[in-house]
């Protein structure tokens, strides 16, 4: 019985709960900002990679139309 009383009195009465909630909110907001920045970077990289692949395809088609053999070939794998 006495150990139960000690355990109850050792636990603070929700002191700092607001700070913990605020810390979690700040963490989640920073995490969302980080994820949105990474998503924008990924979209930009995908867009750039698509344009590079299109340029490579055009050069490949131009080389085949001219009858020249390409000196180096590059494949873009998804």
C-alpha cells in the first residue's frame, strides 16, 4: 500500500504538458516543411531527367536518320 502512495506522489500533475504538446507540434510542422522541400526537389529532378531523356532520344533519332553510327549510346532506365 505504501509503494502505491509513493508512486502516485512521485508523478507530477501534468506539469509541462503544454510544452510537450508544443514541441510535438513544432516537430510535425518542421517535418512537413522538410517533406515538402524534398517533394519539390524530386519533382524538379524528374522534370529535368525527362527533358534530358527527350534530348537523348532526339539525338538518337537524328543520328539514325542521317545514317551515322553513334559513337556512344546511353540508356535511361526508369
